[in-house]
């Protein structure tokens, strides 16, 4: 069984690599071990390989991207029954790749990760697109760009479709920009997955699990000062006052001009008083 510290060490090693060397599926399964301590990472990676092999037998040597996308869609959505979880979108299980593989349901980013991992094993390079509120994937090649929405059964999207998605999510309050369709790094994908989980746990006031997620976000981006602040506030809520004081003082040293600097500064004397009582 892999304990928490070993899982975090493996995640830290993975995200220290060059972006193209990061194994997205393995990294996402490693951080899932924070939730499922006995999770067998290799078992789920083998499952991905077997799924890819099944599609390979069908496509033979055809490398046309539209054909490959149609075959991935046929296998994942028509035959295997993977789908977007519209009924319980904020179920944390939707954010763990092992759960997505077991339950065959997820949110845009986890279904996109699955889709990318299958496609890449078939020789079709897809990149993640951090579209606001709705993660998608993109192929770029001599045929042009192809935008795919794995949450909606691999539907191929036009720019007009993307604008409609944006309007539906934000009620017309956000203007569409072509920059929204630019690919993101693997580190950004992992960070976005973790931010989703963080939001879910904060909304349910599960501060201990939120703390674990923030720790992992900081492994990916140690310079994320907002996360350092949030970790300090989580420690405060968990009555870990020494750790809270350390994080919030560090935040104020690095974010002296932050809009919330005065608010955070107000915690310092309170925390110093509380830590003095402990000592």
C-alpha cells in the first residue's frame, strides 16, 4: 500500500519533469491515492492500454484524424457507455480517473484526459484546451484544427458551438476570445483537476480534504501565492494555528500589494495569541 507521503513524492517527481515527459494518466492516478490509499495505479494504466488495443484492432493502419475520432467515439460512448455526469456534476468521484474508468462517467476535464490518453496511444496527438467552464480537446495537423467535446460523446465543435457553450455557462456575460481555444500544459491540466476538487471540498466544508488538495496544487506550482493563503486559512479552520501563522505570514511577505493583504494581516495577531497559548 502506498502511503500519502510516498504518493506526494511520486507526484512531485512527475511534475518536476519537462511538460512533454509528464505522464498525465499516471499523475492523475497518483493524486487519486490521496482519496483511495489502496488504489492500484498499474491496474488502471493497464486498463487504458487494453482499451486502446481494442480500438487499434479496428483501425488497422488508418491514420485519418476524423476516422480515428469517430472510432474512439464509437468505442467509448456507443459501446462502453462513457458519458458526462450531468445528474451529479459536483460528485468528487467525477474528478478521479480511476472512478471515471470504473463508473464510466465524469466531468469535461476527466473525460478529456481519458480521451487524450486513448488517442495518444493510437498515434493521434490531442491537446487539452482549458475552455472556460468546459474543458475540451484539440487536434492540430495538416487537416487543420479539430475541436472535440468528450463530455458530449465526442461531438466535433465549431467556433460557433464554443461561443454557444460559453453563453450557456456564463449567461452571455463573457465574451468569446480565440485565445480560449489555445492548448494548455499538462501541469495546467493537473492543476485544474485539483482546483475542481478543492472547490467541491470547500463547498461541502470538508477542510481536511481541501487541505490535501491545496498541498498537491502547491507541489505543481510552488509559486501559487493564493494557494498558500488558502492553505493558511484552511489550517486556521482546522485549528492548526502554528501552520496557519506560518503560511499567512509567508503570503504577506510575497503578496504585499494583494487586495486582501489587509484582511489577511488581521489574522496575524489573533494567530500569534493562539500559538502563544499553545506554547
